[in-house]
């Protein structure tokens, strides 16, 4: 194991940010992530999970939210619906040689994401 990150995100806080800052989703979501969430009408619990994934990645890397853009860490769903992290830019360089497993869950109030980074074979 290389790193483990866990983040909890208050869904009401994200809902408020989305309503008070019209460009909030554009500022924090990568292009593909934005498109996937737009197709679903930007459910606040899913936007909160995406934000929590970025924080959990930063914790797994041990960097905090420095050295990469939030938009470079995308929480996407594969064809089977499973969550996956997709990295680009500085985030991909920071994580070179690592593979990631991600787990996402939420209640009506909180989104939770765990990111496990491992050295690749």
C-alpha cells in the first residue's frame, strides 16, 4: 500500500455552494465528470461525492490540495457503474506509478469516499 485517504462531505454544504455560486460545478469538476453529472441533473449527493474524492485523493497522496487542480482528479463511473478515479495533468504526474481503488457511499446528509493508492506492478 502506498496511501489511503478518506473524506466525508456535507451534502447540504455542496447544495448551498451550487445554488449560491452558479459556476461552482465548472470550477471543481473535470470535463468528463461534469458531463456525467450534467446528464443526471447535478444531484447534490453526487457532486459532494466528487468533491470528497478529490479530498480523499489528496489525503492518499499526503499532499493536501496542493500541487494539482481539483479538475485534474475526476470521479467517473465505468460502464458497469463502478466508481473510478481518472487523473490528468499535475495530479497524474504526482501519482505516476500508482493505481487507485475508490469506494463511494452516501446517506441523505453525507457523502463518503475512500481512496487507496498502491504501487503498480
